[in-house]
């Protein structure tokens, strides 16, 4: 009896040990495969290059547009006439006393117009991808310093732009569709010698795995920031009665501050079921946005709803630059192959239209110019 029990216990222990060994080997294999996949994704190639190029261009348009729209009232809103805000005497922005942003803040009363024009120039260079990383330094300083002058007139795109501008600095946002990309192609046969010469000609100066790692981590940071914004915004909305009762979209459109087009606002909010659908859909898509990105079909649906949402905010509520900043960054969730297919389709359409213009019209022959005789016609 004792021998039987001891044999059974030995077999059980060997079975448990073998099971543990197999399970640990499985875990190690799965962990190794996940590590290899993650390493290949981070260092193998740069992702979302075309999406970041779109984001770079649209953010540049947002910087330029914000500066241009504030030029007519620059002295009253940000210059010497902005004493009504109390910001010059007691600034509430945490960036105002920080160098180098303090240089812009202290110079604002007398040099605000110059600051805005410098911001416009830097924004244009950033949009077209000219010396992108180099131009981002003065652009970032001018933008943050400009925003710190009068926080009263800011919107939420200001906070987002501060965060993503730091992340974009570590990406290859000008690898495609930019002046920098054109310079890289131009000097590909003569990259030059030395670090500075190659860098000035936009030639590779660091190992590809290092630049890919920096780029992809920054893309993850931008995507995670957007997911947190949408998810937290949706959860915050879900706590309010106007949102879960389905009439929250109606309220801001009927105010003087955000109802910039009263007739259009009345038209959009005239049908109650549409107002309820837009309200509930906004909350559901925002809360589930990170999950919608996991599959292609749901990603297309989520991004389409978000695009309609931001276009509506831009048109109906008079917040174009906030909406443009959000739409710009949403482009990082669109695959590079999708942008390449769109670019090829546009290029083919353009070439077909150009060939039609260049092809001369057919000249009719003498027989074709003669008037045809009608058979059976009476004289």
C-alpha cells in the first residue's frame, strides 16, 4: 500500500513538473514572439509617415490661420490694448515666466505684430516641410509664448498642440510630401561628407533602426494622447444629463457664443431624433474610440464619425482651428498604404485629364463634312 501511494505520488510530481516545464516553455515562446514582433514594429520601418505629413501640413495651416485671424485685433487682444485681461500685470499662464517663452511674453505689448508675422513665416515653413526640425524650435517658442499672452481667447487645441509638437520633433514628419523630401532626392547621388553637410542636405546621418525607433515611439505617444482625449471626453460627457438624455448638441448651438450661424443651427437642430442621434453617437464613439481602432472596418467607421463631428464643430460652433488640429492628428491612424492609394488615384486622374487637354481634336474628313442625304425624302 505504501509502495503504491509512493509510486502514485512520484508520477503525480513528475506529471506536474513536466506540465510546468511545458507551460513555462510556452510562455517563454509567446513572450519571445511578442518581443520579436514589437522589436520589428519599432525598429523595422517608420509607420504613419504619410499621416504625419498630413498632420504636419494641417497643423501648419492651423498656426498660420490662428495668427492671420488675430492680426486685425492684435493690439487689442494681445498687445498694449490687452490690459483689460490683467495678464500683463499678473499672468495666469505657467509658461509666461519661463524662458524662452518669457521673451515673447515680455515683448508682446509693442512687438505683437512682429511676433505674429514671425509665427506665420515659421508656420508656412513647417507646413511645407522646409528644414522641419530646425524650424520647429522657433515655431514652438513663438507659439507657446503667443498663447501665454492671453489665455482668455484660447481653445483646447492649444493644450494639444503643446504636447504633440514635442512628440512630432522626434518623428520623420517630413520624410514624404515635403521640401525636405525633395532635397533628399535631389542630393541622393551627392550626399556630401561630414555630419553637418549630410544633415543640411537631409541625408541619413543616424542608423535607420535608431530613427525608426524614435519615430515609432513618438507615433505611439501621439496616438495614446488622442485616445485618452477622446475616451476621457466621452466618459466626462456620459456623466451629464444633457448627454445621456440626448439633447446636449442642441444647447451650445442656441447660444450667442457658439451659435455662429443661427439659421443653420436652427436647421440642424429642427428634427429631435437627429439631435438625439448625434448626441448619443458622439458619446459612444468617443468612449469606444480606442477599441474601434483595433480593426479596419470599425476604424473607418470611428474616424468617419469623428471627422463629421469635428467638421460640424468647425462650421456650426465657429471653432475651425480646434477642429483642424484634431483632424490633423487623427490622420496618424490611417495606414500609409491608404494614402499611397489615394495619391496614385489622384495622380492617374490628373494624368488622364492632362492627356485629354494635350490630344488635339480629330479633324473631320471631306466626306464627313458633306451633309448626309436623307433616304426616302421627297423633293
